[in-house]
C-alpha cells in the first residue's frame, strides 16, 4: 500500500470539526487533492484554478487559505507547506496573481502584528497571578481571533443539531416564512459576513431565543406570541445575530475553560483547540453572556436594524414591555438582563443614528401569531 503523507488540512460538510488531512499536488490545470491512502476514501479531487479563491488565515495567520465549491459542497483548504505554497504561486494563472500578492502583504502585516502580540503575551505571562487574571479578557480575544470560522461553525452545528433532535421544530408555515424574511433583510446588511446563518422555530411557550457559535439561531414560539409586531421579533433576532458576529459564544467558552487553555491557544496549541472542541457540545446551550457582551449585542443589533430599514424602536419596545410587565421573571430576561439604564442607552443610540424611513414587512403579524395557536406563556 502506498504511504500517505498529508501536507494540508481541508474542511467540508462531510468532515469532522477538526477537518481532514489531505495530500495536495499542484498541477498545470489546478490542484489535485487526495483524502487518505485507502481507495475506499474516494478518488482524488481535481480542482481547476478557475474555481479557486485565495486568502490568508489559520491559527498563526500565515497559511494560504484556498476555497472552492465541489460536488460535495463548500471546501476550505489550509496550506502551510512552503513547497506547496511556492509551487502554487509559480503555477497560478494571472487572475489569481493579484489576490496572491495581497495575501502575501496581509501575511507580512499579521506577522508584524503577531510579534507585537508575543511581546504583550510574554509580559502578561511574566506578571503576577492577579495581573494575569486582569489581563484574561485580552487573552481571550486574542485566542478567539486564532480560531478559524470553519471550526467555530462545526462546533455550533454539532450542538444545534443535537438540540433540535429533542425538540418539536416547525418546518413550514407563516411563522417560518416571516422569520425567513427577517433573516434575509438583516443578513443582507452584514458586510463581509463569514457565516451562513441558520434559524429554527421551536414550539415552546418559553419566551426565549438564543444563538450558538457559527451562526445557528433558535427562536421559541413563545417569544413570537409575546411580541406585538414583526419588528419586535426582528429586534431580538438582530441582537442574537450580533452575538455570533462578535464571537461572544467563543469568548464565553474559552473563559469557562480557564486561563491555561486560553494561553495555550494564544501560543499556538492547535491540538489543545481540537481537544476543546471534542469535549464541548450541548454545554454550549448553557452559555450566558456578560453584561458588556449584552450591551455590545444591543448596540450593534440596533445599528443592523437601522441599516436593514427595520424600525429599531421595536427592539426597545419589546425589551421595555417584558421588563415592566414581568418584573424580570421571564426566562429571556434572566439570560438577557434588562434595566432602565440599558433601555435609555438604546434610545440615545437610536437618536444618534442617521434617520431612515423604515420599510414594513410583507407578512401580516396577526396572521403569523394566529398560526401559532393560543398564547400561554410559561413563566419560570
């Protein structure tokens, strides 16, 4: 049997969260990618240069990231082997020459920035235990920045799929259609969005919604019954989407795992990251965001609503009404702490935004709510 010496890592829908080791060969027409030495693993995949896009990435931001859409869906290839990268640069056609030059410039900038980061990390590691603790938030952000989005998506998807298998999920109907319209309008206004958001409607009288790392969102029917308009639900959705965009879930995960894990990831311990992803799962569902993260999701969510021409005041009205009528007892409020000061901050932010005329949704909200059945909100 021919020995198999992988020189790259590939991510795809059929692979595990840690990706699949592969052998990449640069040919005149493009790339030939082989997964495993066993013929049962499938024939080598041939990818023409015309199908490729390139960028920089990886834990150390010094890898060549090559993407294409294959027969089995999206593929992302991480190249770190100098010989392969050199052969790639010498062989690619003109249409990839400029992107490669831009990637090389980006890598140089990231390496320069990384030298500064190493200096900072070195100073933190040499500090006292107390000093290290106070610097933990900065370390967590540095660690999060080193985790590829593809890994984050696999992590969130695993918990998302497992959770939904135990729930009654609405596959169609006015509520699903309405949420689809909200998501489309919101996501169209996210520049350079690296996520493929997926939203599920779960039948439950609990007034709640939550987001998992990687772009997976769950909305309970209890929240849709409680809202008085589509704009109010869109406000909650925008808040949750921005938890994902700001990578708040990953930050909470790393913080819960402890400083040693965070430092190891900052220092480039890729195996430690793989181990972390394997031991997590449904634990993601119990994550609670800090007050600073909630405020950031509020403000960026409000801005996203305004760009999407969805009335941002709906977000504030919904939060205020739950806070006043339910006196903080609702489950949604227990995980998303609300206060008068927080509401006032949102109002001030809204007043400072450029004025835009909101555009109404195409659905009838009363009809959407009627399709969900009678309202019977559960109070913990």
